[in-house]
């Protein structure tokens, strides 16, 4: 009988320890967030004010540059093609905007992918997405003429967030 009481005591103690650890993790993740995460969780590590470096790109060539960080292997990128087509239409009306697609795949493969989606951009670059601070695709990054991040969005966007992107394009 004593052995069952010891087992019960050990099980209860283990449950209490796990509950405390879970509580610490939840408090740390939901109470002690950085202001950027609290205000805009879509930033996903790309903070407003960050300077982006992309080889061969002259940020002064336009007032705003929208970087579309994509991958030919990303189904969310393919599913977002109708919105990217709308972005290209916005680009045609806005001479102060330039759209650059950045892929980890070769430029030729990337151009073919965009052509298959009927998405038109000004330029395609091959780069490791992590070098831009991108941790997942699709990610859109809006930069000013100094290459400084003004805003960013990650993932397949819902209608409200698509509207937010379009409003931010001057």
C-alpha cells in the first residue's frame, strides 16, 4: 500500500512541475513580447527601420521598392498569384514603385515560375532569403529609397491584409 502512495505522490509532483514549466513558457511568450511583435505579428523578424542589402540594387531608382520573397516550391506563393497580379497592376499605375522578386532558386527558374503565374515584376534576384531577414515564404517587404524597411507582411494574406499592402503603396 505504501508503494502506491509513493507512486501517487511522484505522479502528482510531476504534474505540478510540468504545469509550472508550461505556465512559465506561456507567460514568457504572451506577456513579455517585444513591442514589434505585439503591434504587428506579421513582421516575423523584419523590423521597421532595418536596412536591407541586396547586391546590385540601387534603392534610389524608385521612391518605394516592394520585395517579394518567394520560392518556386512554396504553395502559398502560388496560391497568392492573383494578389501578386494586382500588385503588378498597381505598379503599372505608380511610377514611384518598383517590384523585385527574390528567390533562393536560379533567376531563370524564378522568371519561368512567375511567367507561369502571370505575375509581372521589374526584376528577379537570386539570394538566400535569410540574408534579407526572411524566415518564411511568401514575405513582402516594403522599402523606401534608402533601402530601409517601412513595413512587411508574411504568409498568404487575407483580404484585409492585402488591402493594407495596397494602401501602403503610394
